[in-house]
C-alpha cells in the first residue's frame, strides 16, 4: 500500500482519538490486535510509521498529545560515536500512563554506569515499566536472554506491547534482527503484574531486577483502594505512576513502602548472584534510602546521583503530614542550583508560591551478601511472620559480624518454620551441638572425640561449680582468674588442715586461689596436695604441650583431679592457632583423672552469649557430669547451643567428610594413685534419682518432663526470631520486671512493690538450687510434701540440705493438707516449705485458692519460709487462678514467701525457657547473690519474654486462642488418660 492509501484511515483514527483519552486508548488497543496477528502485523506497523510522520517536530508531538491524547516520539539511548547499534527508539504514550521524564532518564543513565555485561544473556524484570521504553532499551543495547516488563496499570502494558512492535519491526513492517539473529520480540515480554507477582506465580527466577516505581504516598488513601482495570479513569490510572499506598512496612513513613515490598518480593525470585537496581528519590534523605536495602541484607552501590525538578503533578502534602507527626525531615532543594536542603513543608510553601523545587535522584545497585541464607530468612517471614519484618536488621559495618549472624538467623528461621516445637534434648546437651564440637575437634585439631566425651553447660563458671559440687573436695586449688563466680564461703574458708584425710571433720569446701603460671601452680599443688585443681594456662605455655603434660604428671602423682580451662585459647576459626593441649590429645587419650573445660564466648555478635563444654574420656565422669547439670541447672539453653552450633557448622560445611583418617592414639599407661571420688551425697542421688533415661529398652514411662510438646503458637516463634533479628536493643526493651510484675499479680494475685527483687535464670531449677543453698546457710530444713517434684528433691539431697518429708496420701493426689503440715512444722526448726502449685508436680492436680490460703496460714503460724513453685503450672484447663493478695496482707507473708516460676508452660514456649524468682526479704536477697554463678538468660531471651508478656497483657487474640486450644487438648488427653489408667490399673509413682 502507498502512503495515499493511509490518509483516510489515519484521519478516521485521529478523529476517534480526539474524542477523549479513553477513545484514544480504544483505538490503539484495536491497532495492537492487528500487530499481534502475523497476517496484519506488517500493515499495522506501516500505519504507525505514516501516523508518526504526521507529527515530526517537537511542537507537533506536544500538540498531538493535547489534541489527540497520544504522542509518538524518538528517545535517544546512545550518543557517542562508534556505537554500532540503534541510537534511538520510537515510543508512544497516552495520558493515562507514566510519560518518560527526567525521573526515568536518570534511571537509564544509572543503568549505563554498569559494564556492558550486566544484562548480557540475563533474565531481567523491570518493575513499573510504564510505556516500556527502558525494558526495550535494555534489550536493544545489552542483549539479555529475556526482559519481563511489568506494570500494575493494564493500559501501560498494552502501550508497551505497541512500542515493542514499533521497535522490533522497521517502517516497512519487517523484523529487525540483531547479531544473534533475534528480534526484540524474542527478548521482551510485557505483563500486567502487581510488582513481581507474574514472575513469582510462575516460578520465574531472575538475574536482574530493575525498578523505577512511585515513592510518595497518595494524599487520598481511599483512592488507592479502587479496583485497577483498563476501564478505570485516566486520572486514577495515571496516579499509579506517581503515588503508592501504605504497604505495611516501616518505610511507609518515608513513602518507600512500595520499594520495600518490591525488594522483599525480589529476594524470593532473584537468583543467588542476582542484582537489583532501583531509582530512588532522595526526598527521605540518602541514609534512609540506603538503609532500606542494607537492613535486608544487601551490599549497596550508588551508581549515579543528580537533581531533578519535582514533578508539578505530584502532590507532596502527604510528606508534609508525615513531618507533622514525626521528627523526620524530608530533603528538597530550591531549584536545581540550591545546595541547602529544605523540609517538605517549606518546599510545599515555596512551590505553592510559584517556585521550582527539586530533589536528589539516585540509582542504587544492590546485591545480597549471603543470598541463600537471606532468602531462607525472608521465606520464613513471608510465611505468616510479616509483622516482624520491620525489626529485621541485616546491616553490618563488619563483614565478620554478618558472616556469623545471617547464617544463624537463617538456621533459626528454618528451625521455627519446620518444627512445631523444640525437641527435648539430653541434659548432656543437644546431640547435634555435641556432634559439631566433636567434628570441629577432629577436623581442625585431629582429636577423635565423640558425643559421649562432651557435656554441655550454660557457662564456664557453672561447669566449674558443678564439678566441684560433684566431687566436694576438702581443698581445691583454683586459678585466680576463675574464682570470681564461686560461692563466697568457699573463698573465705581456711579449713585446710584435714585436707589429706579421707574423712573430713566437717562438710566445708576450701578454695585456694593460685596464679595461672604453671610452675607456680605446680609448686602449690606439690605443697598443699589438693584433691581438685582447676586452672587455665598462660598464652605462652598454651602453644606447646609440655606445660599441660607437666600438670598431668604432677596431679596424677599426688592423686588430684585436674580440670584444665582452655577457654582463652579455643578459637572458632578456620585457621585456629596452635594449641598444645590439642596436640597432646591428637596422639594420646585424655587420662581418667583429667578433664578439659572450654567456655564459648568468642562470637562476633553477642559478647555475653555463653555456652561451655567439658571434655572427658572417662565414661563415669561423663555420666556423672550429665546428671549433675540436669539436677543443678536443668538443661542448657537450647537457643545458645543453636547459635554456637551454627558457627561450628559453617566451619565444617565446606570440608569434605572423612577425608582425614582418625590418628592412632596411645593410652596413658602411667600408674595413678587413688583419686577423690564423687561425694557421698552425689553417689546416693545419682544412683537412685530417676533422671533422664537414655536406655531405649527401658519400659519406664516418664511424665515429669517440664516441657510442652504441643505446637508452639506463631506469636512465640515471632518473638524468638525478632529477639535475634533486632540490633541495638534499648535497655527498656529487655527489662522484664514491669511486665512480670503484672503477670504474677494477674495469675496469682502475688503482691510486689519497689522493694521486691526479681531474679532471672535460664530455667527455674537453677534458681531453686540457689534457694536450697540459702536454706543450708541459714541452718534451715527443707520440707517437701511426699510425692513432690522428684528432681527438686534429688537436687536438694545432692546439695546436702536437711530434708523432711511431709506425709501426703495418694488418694488425695499427694496434696499437702493443713493437718499434715502442722504436725511436721511443730517438730522442725527454721522450716522452708516447698509447695508446687497451682498445678502439683507430678500428679497434675490443682490447689484451689482456699486450699493454698489454708496452707500459707499454717506456715505463717510457725514462721516458715515458703517456696511457692509455679514452674509446673500454666496450662490448667479447669482453673481460674489464685488471688493471694488478701492472704499476704492478713498473714504478713511478704518477706516469708518466694515465688519461683517459669514461662515455658505458661506461654507454650516449648524448649524456650525463662525462669524467675520473686522475693522481698533483703537479707535473703543478699544471701542468694553471694552464691554467684547463676546461668542468667541472654538479652535476646529477655526481649522475647517481655514481648510475650506484653501479648498476654494486651490479650492478643492469636496467642490467647492458641492457649485456649491447647488447654482443650490437655483436658481431652487428661480424660482419656484417666479412662485408660483405670482400665489397665496404671499407677502413677511419685519420684
């Protein structure tokens, strides 16, 4: 067809376009249908060529936009000489879509700052493609494998396809092939999509994501809730190019919520080495823009920055409103030459008065620093935990910190996602964690240890104290650097004259402090002949094994048990320094009288997050230490084991398994004189107490594990993850006391005031044991109702407390009665009465408010101290709680009652434990603090606990619903268990 043949059709086309913007869109949509049909494609492209020739000058194209509601013009994409490909593109726009301006031109300039290989053969998505010119320019200049141009505006997609045909075909309607014999139609697609939904829903993995999307909140929020269709008004569709709605991200306050959502969606679809490039208006400030990416785990590179005039059709009043309600100030400038920033309110006023305002415009290139782990983190967050994403902070100045924390967060996210509850681990420590320690020792130090050689403790101080209590020596020599957390009484006793006798005259442990230097330590050992030695090694002595061997020989010769602390010399590194102790262990088994203690504190993130392990190749020592930590500490915090386990895993993951055979080791054949054995109280308890059972053949059914194995509700998982995701927590965010005060008042009516002391630990058991020590020091007697918590009774015996049983009857569920209590208290001096309630451990029966008031009244008559243990309570399914405030006031019990508890059961937290002790007697408080070495919960645990208590206080529906459902489950199980036990004559035995 000749040019004259198109005159009439073009006139008819223009007549239709002149009617309105909607009519113009309808006319071009019909034209697109012809372009999509291979039969009519060439003719339709020729039609567009003739249509463009009607408006050749810049003035004519502007007039065309005003009169006919469309414009076709050329956009220059390359200017320098020697460029062999197309230097310009032909583009059409209509009023209802984003019209290319400085904003998008600056973005393209930023893309140009990348090397030519940036998009070559890559799969690319452009967000907010508008009329598609940038997607087409990328395909034309860099030959990507595929470009997906995406926009939420359906009209923009139709116009983009028209522009694609305009540039993929020449003026005669023939395909334009590149050097690879491909056309732009092979490389580019356009799709209607809310951000990356098109790619996500189809499983398309991207290597590059570029975006130039709105960054100002719509002044009319209701307008953004309209249904987006191609028949919507021009004004509404065009507003999608300028404004965004609230997205539920913290960045909403800066107008960057849509960018934040795009970035998080991008993390799920971008390949590990992929790059995201975004156009960022500098109105919120450069630091805010950069942090949006950094806190999500990206390395950020600013490619290009300039200033652009604020678009006259964009209302910045929403930013003025934000400034009014927050301390943040946006950054604008007066004209392009202005260099002093002005706030949004000033910019608005200046613009209203006719002035021109500008803002910075930057192009950021971003790449995930640890892509696989960050992807795992965001997969967890998007699986029902989106509300905590605002707390996530993966920005780190030090790469070594990022290399440690990001893998841990990924591991924690995976555990919380895949597990409905935390597993119950052996008291010796998580099997996985002990395996990792053994693997590290074998791989890096050639020491063939197994899980049965390693016992986990909450800290080095706890490990040392537990070991001393296990052997209960008359005299111990301790490195002066390791005595800070030992009981004060041990450090002040001078009762050493009977140290060498087999039957000491009194049960007193004396600790002598010694210098760390080995020759001085050995001199003291030879002179004083202690039964236990605990020491570290100076740095210069730790490099070779000679000092260690000398200590082994000396302690063996006089019959001393040796605990060597290597904490200062143990490095969690892929290039650990030489270590003389490990050199020795690589060739020789650890003698039976020696053990190694190692406290793990050297992480890059948390200076106070500690876990310790003890190495012993003597089976009896391993088993005794395992039971000791169970009795005195409960279990070591699982999250802490996870943290250091993750570090060890990262050090082992890249190595090939079993590449180095285990070395041949010699046995220590030197004769050993008789050593001190376990204390008599330890032997008695460890042999008879029913602690953890490792024997799979044992038919004994244990129902006394204080842990819920019901599914952990989402709010608990969220609080746990958020506590580690946060950085720079304020002290007030980890101060549990105010929330705990409200909790004990609401649950038990337990009064407290400014003089009340709140003491915390990883679990209630270690706090109970400190109370036992206070009772012993006061000369008191612990009174246990028969059938009470067996572990606590065993722990008190282990610590050598005076114990009296208060008779109870199985017919009454081993409940304590006022008469039985009175009969015992009449015969006991300085009684300390232990009460498990409201739920009785282990029978599960409940003390009513009247019953506990009666018991407390009897205690008050005899001046007894009361340990009210609520740690086994919290999931009562037919109980409304206690109200003890009146009883305390009438009986004047404030100073006599200690409230012991934990939140694991109350909050359905499974293996996430937190113990607390509430006491008001200042003398007792001082006494308890004299027994240092308490395994205190980490700041992250306190943060999560405070968060959960806040949920309970605010009656958060999802948490209360979960608790209600689990109480119902327990009620049903209880009913079923009673039926079964009745049918098979099952008897529950107290321990």
